[in-house]
C-alpha cells in the first residue's frame, strides 16, 4: 500500500480531475481488498464457485466505491470499500440464483422454528427442541444445517432488510469496528448493531465462540475447528445454526407459520 501522503494526494487529484488514469492507480492500490473479501465470501460457498469470478464481481464494487468515496468524510476508505465489494459479490450471486429453492425454504423454516421457540422458552432452544418443532430427527436437522452451510444463505455477509422493506444491509457491517464514527450509519443500523450484540451474547457458548472467532478474529472455519477440537464440517454447522438464530432473533418472525 502506498504511503499515506501519496494516497491523500491521489485522492485529492482524482476528486478534482476524475482522471481515469488516477482512478486506475487507485484500483491497483486497493485491489488486494477485493481478493481478501472474495476469499472471505468464497469460504462459505460450494467448490464449483470460481474464486476468479468472485474477484471479478468484487472489482466492480471497488470501482463503484472509488467513484463514490469522499476523502473529506471521517471514514477510512478500506471500511467504506469492503462493504461495497462484498455487496457487489453477493448481488451477483443472488442474480445467478444458484441456491436451490429447497435450501432457502429450509433455512427459513429453521429460522422461524428458532424464533417461535425463543419466545416460548425465553432462551436459546436446543438442537433437540428445534428438531422436534420442525418434526424431524436431530440427524436430519444436522443434515439440513450442512446443506445450508454450503450456500451464502446463512452468513452475516448475506444482505438483510431489518423491516422487510427498504434498504438492505449486510449484517456483518453492523459488527465491524470502523476507525471512528461512520457518517453513513443510520439510526436503524445503530439499533441493529445493539440488537445484534445482544443476540450474540445470548447464543449458546460454542456458537458464540464460533461467531466471535470467525467475524471478529477472522479465523477460518478450519482454524476454529482446531481451537474447539472438532471437524471443520462441525464448525460449519455451528456457524450456520448461530447465524440462523441471529437472523431469527432480528427479523422478528416469531409469529410467522412454520412452512411444511
């Protein structure tokens, strides 16, 4: 990465002139961000999803971020850009609609079952209780979690609309700690940040640890497995279950009927 003074000069020059050559220099400078974000998103996707495709999608997000970024605002470009890179990747994946409808439906079923049980029990339900609510065995529930884990349906990178309408945000953006205040943060997102922190604190301990290590400490699922002494696939199940709990808690779908 170029020196801070040099980058400041580049940004000032680009803002004044809009010179495509200066923009290209900025793209080259920040291109490693695209590879990093693509790697993070790709870690939860099936093997047939090509990493280079993700990088291509993310590059469009980086270009858009460069064109819209105002260096005078009190936010680091990296923080500003990473959300847009990730959003561009997920938007493209959504447009391809490669996630089977059955997987999306099953994820919603589990979210809703968890939400209903949380209201009834006033605590996080166990696997056995979730399975019973769904009318399946614990093994079948674990199989569903493994299938959902192979998609982006259960990840904080997934875009989500707090009220079911209006602007969508990535849940992960509500827990990322930017450098200083973010002028783009809305009151709604601040409320989501607080609700998400509360929801994370209420997760079962192992699921809370997985979320903390993955999103805050940026460990891979394999590394988390080594910490917990379990397989990577088991960590993937724990991660999926944790995110479905969080989404159920935040979406407020407790009174929605469970699909069959």
